C-alpha cells in the first residue's frame, strides 16, 4: 500500500466517511474499540477465536487436514491474516484460532451445522460474515429466500449463540459487494436491504458490528473496485488486508 493510500485510510478518515454515509453505529463501534484498546484486550488465556461464514471467510482453507492455528486450516484470507496477527501479538494468551467458513453457505447452511462448527468449539470471540450467497444464489435461481427469511434465520442464529455461549463476544460483519465483476444493478436494492438487516440485528442484540461495506465504499474512491475484489464479491489480498485492519479496529484486539 502506498504512503498516499495509507494516509487516506487513517482511522480519522474512516470515521468521517462512515459517519457521512449515515453509519453512526459503525462510528460508535470504532470509538468503543479505541476505548477497549486503551484498556487492553479482553482475552482470557486459552481463548478460542472462531471465524464463520461463506467463501469469503473460507478462502480456500484445508477442510480435511487443516487444524486451528495452522496456515492451511485458516485459508488465504482475512481469518489467516487476523489469526497470525493475534497469535503473534498475544503469545502469552495461548489462543486457538479456527476458520469454519464454507464456500457457498447461506444463513440456513450455518444453522444446520452450528452445533458442531460453532457451539461445540466454545469460542470466546465468534465472528460471523454471511449474506452474499443469500442473494447471489437467489439471483441465479438456486434459492428463494427473502430478506425477511434472512432476518428471521440470522436472528435465530445469533440468539441461539447468545444463549448457548454465555460470555462470548459476537462480532457481526457487514455483508459487502463492490460494483464490478459479477455484481450489477440486479443486486440492488435487495442487497442493501440485507446489509441493513445485519446492522439492525447487531444493534438490536448489542453486538459488535464491522462496517465492511462502508469501508470498501471509501476504499473504492482511492482505487478501482476490482483492486479490492476482482469479481465484486471475493476480496483480493488488498481487500482481505483492509478487512483485517478494520476488524481489529472495531473489535479492539
């Protein structure tokens, strides 16, 4: 990343951009993260950090031989970058970092495997990014779920997690797309409605919210959308690195 681009993507600029876009909750989350960072990370020794979602999270991870804290098991995306950073920054915590994203997953797919791939792992931090396939598969004629279905299913998943993982910190990541590649006007306004659901649920259930769409909207004014996600959905290395930076700012670790 050039010095010019790095300077443009400072926390001050990001907060101003998201606030201007009406992302008050995002700004509040980042300000809360600053306070958390000042007080130190809320991570107990031997905590489990779990990343859940679809192909953006999966990022080509080894589902057969990959293990926690292992490069192959964490894939080539933001969970790998975040996992490595957390393991390097907090060696005394003896963290266990899992990636359980599965390509093609929608909310109902997460629900079907939630016991084994989330609850049973007993994460202290549970990060979820889900929503793009819920509309992409619908546009392709392979799924009929509505925005209301997305909201109902996602709320049930989050409420179950809160109930069965008391004390866990749950991070709702905003679904995002960039206007290039596979993404065209047929995605809208429904995709924006699904994004709004994710934000609404985070606010309603008082969970952390990572504003990835606002982040990429700001970044797309500095470099073409394909620089961040070639097909409009799956991030490039630059996109995953930017996600990593923003996730850490919001979560405060």
